[in-house]
């Protein structure tokens, strides 16, 4: 996992944090230092998933994480 761009998780504080995970491009929303939701994911072959008010409840990948996974991901993002 690597960040895309120059700003760290703490520097963004409130906004989209771009990361690359195994050639997947992901935009995760940092809401005042809280891991909030996934804005968008783009697969290596170009398939795209985008957070939209029209999406069914519970389809956000961040919402599907366990408490432990959520805390671990936040810790990893802060370390980038």
C-alpha cells in the first residue's frame, strides 16, 4: 500500500486520501482524523466503483470492515 500524492493522513485531516493497493486506486475520506468511507475504487483493468447516494446501504467497503480491521486500516493509513 502506498499513498498517491504528497500529503499525509494527518495533513489532509478532512478530505480525500488517495492510495494505491496492488494497482487498485482508492480514495478514502478522512473526516477530522476518522476513517469515514471509500469515495472511489478503480481496479487495474479500469473497472470503477464510486460512492453515490444512490448506492444501496452497506455497499461501502469501509462499512464492511470489522472493528479490528477498521482500526488496523486507519493505523496503516496514518503510517504512510
